[in-house]
């Protein structure tokens, strides 16, 4: 289990990329968890999003969301530097 958790809804467009492989390879301190539902159905249906340590991170596209996820992970990890 990582010190930063990225929760992904299995119904969200973020699952169209191998987000586990992408994020966990770049950040070994991170655990990506695919959940059946995160109870953000209104957001889930309209744009890519995840929760990073409980904070909503979203973008207009999957790539934009990935960039924002990376930024949020770096913020979360900066506490440990």
C-alpha cells in the first residue's frame, strides 16, 4: 500500500488507459485502486476524474487529468521531503 492513494471509479473514462501502470511506475509511493463506484456519478459521467488522498482531481481530457494527478501526487509527497 502506498502513502498516496489514487482512487479510480471503474465506470470513469480514466480506466481507458492503464492508470495503475502509468502512475505506479512513475511514483512507487502511490497505490492506485480501481473501485466499483466512488459515488460521484454526476462528475464521473462527464469528465475524467480520480480522488488523490480523498481530493477530487479532474480534467477535460484523460491526458489533462493525468497531468493534474501527477501535480497533486507531488504536492502530497512534498510533506515527506
